[in-house]
């Protein structure tokens, strides 16, 4: 757990925030309690917590999903897909615009690098310095990007 749980206390309580829950309901004032990395309660929370954050004047919202990204190659050297996380995006969907690094046979690698260069203006140097080609199947690619991954894919 990110926060050590102590007794009946919540690990984290975010108080006084404007909750935007992603359901389409209007935003509302509430506190959010977290235990073991998951939301445990939303509402007025008077219980103690290991850590309390005052979110007065701030929004509390789930991360955003970006369904159209081109982080396929970048995930190989940047598991956070910068700057996505700093923009509040916590889930990305790579493999768009007919470009995907998997499945990919060894003999097709440089052709695909050329496509990334032409379509995404990604330089050959980025692939040469940032990519260790150790996969061919989709499952192997997933295992490869899991190393250091800090965003949901």
C-alpha cells in the first residue's frame, strides 16, 4: 500500500474537494477516503487518516483516458508516457493510425521505423538509441513495456 494502514484509520482522506466522478453527474463537494490504493468512501468523512490532504478549491477526479495516442515506441524508454501523467491522463491507448509495434517480425522493424518517421516525425535516432528489439508478438511487447510502466495501457 502507498500509505501504511493503522487500525481503523483510513490511509488517506482528501477533504473539501469538488468531486467530478466521471459519471456525468454535476460536480459536488465531498471528501474522499482511500485504503490500499482504492477509494473506500465518498461523502463527509470525519474519521482520522494517516494522511489528510485539504483539497479546498481543487477538483478531485479520476484520471482521464486518452484513447488516441502514439506512445507505442516511447513506452519502451519512458514508462510514464510523459507528459500524459502531468496532464491528468492515467490511461492511454497506443496502436493508432495503423501504427503498432506489435506484432512485428524482425524483418519488418526498419520498415515500421520508417513509417513512424514519416507519419509521426519520430527520428530514426530515437529508435536506434531508445529501443532494444527483444519482442515479436503482442504478448512479448506487453511484457517488454511493463518494465518501468507508470501509466495504464
